[in-house]
C-alpha cells in the first residue's frame, strides 16, 4: 500500500514539473513586438499610415496602427506577422527565433496596390430603338415646360443651396479651411471685424439693398 501511494505522488510530481517547464518555455518565447507603419506620400516623403491591421498568422490575435502609425502586440519568437490595409499590398514578416531581448522593434513600409476594375457602361435604355420609341413618346406639353421653369427659378435654386447638404469633398475643404484659420491665428487674438472698415462698408450696402428684410413666402 505505501508503494502505491509513493508511486502516485511521484506521478503527480512529474506532471506538475512538466507543466511548469512547458509554461516556462512558452513564457520565455514571448516578446513585445512594436514598431511604426509608414507609407510614401505624393511628395515622396514617408508619413504614418494609421489603421493598418497587424495580425499574427494562424491565430485570432491582432491589433492596428494608431493615428501616428505606432503599434504594439505580444507575440512569440518565429511568429509570422501580417500587415494589411485596403489599397495597400499585404506584407508578411517572420520574427526571428534567436532573439536575446524581450523587445523587438520593426519599421514597416507599405506600398500602394492599384486595382483596375473592368469598365461598366450603364445606358438608360437597352438599345437605340428603345431610346427612339421613348423619345417620341415624351410628353412636352406646356405644363411640363412651366414646371421645369419653376424648378430652375432663382428662388428655388437659392433655397436648394441652403437645404442640400455638402458632399464629401466640400465638407473636407471646409474643415481644412477652418483648421488653417485656427493655425493662422494660433497663440494670438483673432482680428475683430467690428474695427474693419471694409466689413462696415459691405454691411451698409447690404442694409440698403434690403438683404436683412424678411422675404414674404410665395403662396403656391
């Protein structure tokens, strides 16, 4: 009976020792993999490339580059790291398995990937014959002409100008203009138009024209 008990204790001790050794070996291979992701801009300068995906191949572990291109992730020696971003070529690198340090730095340059899509031509009608039939069947009555004139009237276009939201390019231009205005007067007070003679002249002209009077609504 004591021999059985000793054998059981010996087996438990061996299992614990092997698990501890395996855990220690796995921890010894862990490193902090950090670096910066950059790309080349239109002027040939290297600039940070934010939101680049950095993933460990064969696992669900990953991260992404921050706004300044910096990234950091815990990996193991000999892991394969995948750098990917839409519009750029995917790159894979292998972490060396002979590192003496727990930290490994990397400077990754991403190249743009041009994708050519096939040309797609969309026609309003299947063929010229269909177009001819539809064109001859168009209603060009006086009512449609008057409606078209109303749609392109000056008052209607001015109303649409203030009602229609700006597109992406226009919104980006406005944002850039505001940022430039803030940078221009950074660290100092902005000039006040109340002391600007030209602004007062424009205000007086607009007052005489009646720009500040409430316009009567058209009764349709």
